[in-house]
C-alpha cells in the first residue's frame, strides 16, 4: 500500500527540482515555482496511492468511491443511522421511540 522508499524518492526529487529551479529562475519566480513543486509532488503521490486503494476508481466525483467515517457503504439498504431504545430495545429512526416515547437511545450502525 504505502511505500516509504517511493515517498522518499519523490520527496528528494521534488527538493532537487526545486533547488534547480531556484538557481535558474530569478528570485521571486524561482521561489514560487519551488514551493509549487514541493507542494504538488506529494499531492500527486497521495492521489496515486488513493486511486490504488479504491481499485482504480476516479475521485469522489464519481459517487461510488469513499465511504466516509463508517466504512465503504456497508449499510446500502438501510439509508442512514438507526437507533435502539434503551428502555424497550426497539429499533427506530428518529429522536424518540415510537413504542414507549423514551428519548434514551443509542446509535446502531
């Protein structure tokens, strides 16, 4: 998944290119280009690793990638968070229990 050696190669390559650009270009342009490259290379590397983890899917704009905090869509049919009443143990969706009216509940993922 994450290869530390490749990350270091990208890091030192971006550092070398940044220093080379600073020697070639005049002061404000060289510094701007060096900062842009030093920031852009790790971002490209992360994007490449994330596309490998998703199995070749695009970004989050495709609508099928991600999954967020609770996983990769393990509850595709439920449509959200369900709650369990702590008084009567009834599963429901909402603020109060429809069976007993209690507000004591826990989230069931």
